[in-house]
C-alpha cells in the first residue's frame, strides 16, 4: 500500500489597490525569487494590477521598476480632459457621456502601451487575474483574457480622475470600488496559501480642495470595504491567508514616485517577516539546509 | 506555541506565547475550548507573547468568542502586540472583540 502524498499547496500572490505603495510588491517579489518560491497565480487590483501583470508576464523586478517609473509619474496627469468636464457641468450643451474623468487618458494609455505593448493574457507565464468594477452594475469583474493594457487600464480607472474603460462592451472602473484586496479571486481559483499584500488609503491631514475632498471620501469608502472584505475572506478560506502589510513610516501619496526605493525596501522587509512561516507552510527546507541562496 | 492557563477569581487567563497560525491554531482552539467546556467561560487571552497571527489564527479566535458568548461568558484580549493588532483591525475583529491594554484591565472588565 503506498503512502498518500500530500498535495502541493497552490500559492497565490494578491496585490491590492494602493497606487505607488503597490511597488512594495516588487520587494516581496525579490524575496520570493531569492528564496526560489514561485507562485501559481497572480491577482491584481488597481495599482496592484500593474505589478501583478508584470510578474505574470515574466518581467524581472528591475525591468518592472523601470517600467513603472516611466508609467507612474505626473506626466500622465498633466493633461486635463476639458471635454469631459464641460460635459459634466454643461450636460445639454456638451452632451454628457454618462461618466466623467478630469484627466485626459491619452498619456496614460500611451504609457501602458509602452509598458505592455500588445501582450495578452494568453502570453503570461503565470496565470493572471485583474480586478475591475463594472460601472453599470457595481459588480466586481475579474478579467482574465484579452488585452493586458485594457485590463490594467480598466483596473486603474480612478473615479473622477480617469474615465472608465470599456472591456468587452462593459465600462469598467477602478477595482478598488468593489474589491480593493481581491483575495476572493485567489480563493475561487483554488489557491491554498494566499500572500495578500494590501494597503489602506491614507487620509490627508488637511482637505484643501474639492479634489482632495473627493479623494478623502473615496478613501473612507474603500478602506471600510477593504476591511469588510478582508474579514469575510479570512473566515471563508479553507487554508492560509498571510497578510503582508508594509509599514512605510511616512505618508506615501499617489505620485510619490521618488519614494519607490523606500517603498520597495519596506515591501521586502514585510516579506522577510513572513518568510519563516511561509517556508514551514510550504514544507521548504530551512535556509541552512537549502545551501547558499542566490540573491539577485 | 505555548499555552499557560491561570485561574483567577471569576476569570481564566490564558497566556499564549508564539505564533497563532495554521500550524498552531488547532492546538490553541482545543486548549481554549477545553476551558469553556469546563465552565470557564470568562476567558482572557494574554497576547503579549504573540507577535504573529494569520487567517487560521483568526478563525480560532472567532470560534472561541462565539462559543464563550453562547455559554454566557466572553472571550477578551489583552496586551495585543502592534503587528497582531493591525491584523485584527484589518480584518474587522476589533469591532466585535473587546481588547484591553493589559491583563489586569481585562480581568477588571468582568463583573465580580
């Protein structure tokens, strides 16, 4: 009679919404690569979808960092979408389109195309799921085929900043409106061990403009949604969810790209803290048994 | 993980040391449930020696609080370390569990 062999645990990396803070996932990724720990699937939401897509496509950490530095900067928000704003404030005269985005999305779309080109979900080396929110119904939408640019563009469609994006005939908004840390997607796709890197949105010390007020209110909604969803997912999962929540020690705002190195280091530190338990969970040999690990 | 039980006048303090995770949650749950089944339903977990919890640990804590309250008591947490507090807060547990800065305050929170 042969002894039963325990099934290998399926590992998912889930990267939640968090704009520049999502770069912390690169620190985590570097630690996982150094340790030879691969993941069976990647799930990304909003800013996290950029990193999840890069990892799924097989980009290395340095390549991803360079790519996101080129993508995530103030140039992508410089151009205002006056047509959209006029449509919002003078709907009869300028024909309101059913949504509004204050920032013209042409620079953002161009930057995404530079980073991801014509790559599609079929091109990934690790399964990828990108979370967005359907405008018409408010439902979470898990995107797993078609164009990577379309999926990421939909997932990062921050309300009022960028217009929603159409995918398969449906207008999509930022995934953080329905599922800021989409652990549920990993559960549904059969993951056992889920590395959940999530971020709560910071609140500004002072609200100085209507835009900052809109951001503040949006953060209240999404932070509460983050906690409510995370609570349910923790209780619903049959195995383990490892929360990887970097401590940045200072505010990291939407376009603080000059803090990338710090953010990545914080992500790596948060990952190192989980490593001993992760190794036990995956039944990996202790570092001393595994020989000298190569550090990239 | 180690569990040390200390019986007080009307409460039972369970001092937990180590990680509360998928590798230890079953043992912790058994230890806590044994106290409730023995009639010690006013339970306090001293978490000053716990620096890590995961989803499996949270499920053990939730099962204990439900069982303690069903039996007419409560399960309260004391001296929660910042990393554990963060996970409890993120997962909504601070809205349903009573937390105290130290064991003595938790003990005093139960009516004599």
